[in-house]
C-alpha cells in the first residue's frame, strides 16, 4: 500500500517538508510540512491545494500519473 500527500504549487509562499527522527517516539520518525509565508499580511486569506492518496502500491510512475491527472483538474 502507499499513502501519499500531493501538493499543488502554492500561489504565494513555499511548502517545506521535514522529518523528525523521534517525533512520534524512539524509532518512530515523524514526517511533516510547513506552509511558509515570508511576507504574511494579517487579515489576508491564504490556502493550499492538496490531495491524499491511499491505494495499492504500483510503483513511482503510478503516483506520478496520479499527480499529473489531479493537477490538471485542480486548476
């Protein structure tokens, strides 16, 4: 099985991915992301477009295909 987060390029800011070696306890790394807005404006609305996939693993090319298909329809 594969569990995957797909992110569209944000209109503003950046997405940063990180891993904490013991974030969920010893031997249990935690994966996370941050939405970085260097020029944040109070009161302004910001958003991210993302999708989660959980399905049978069929290889990297299958996930790439899912991303390309999703990104075309999310605009």
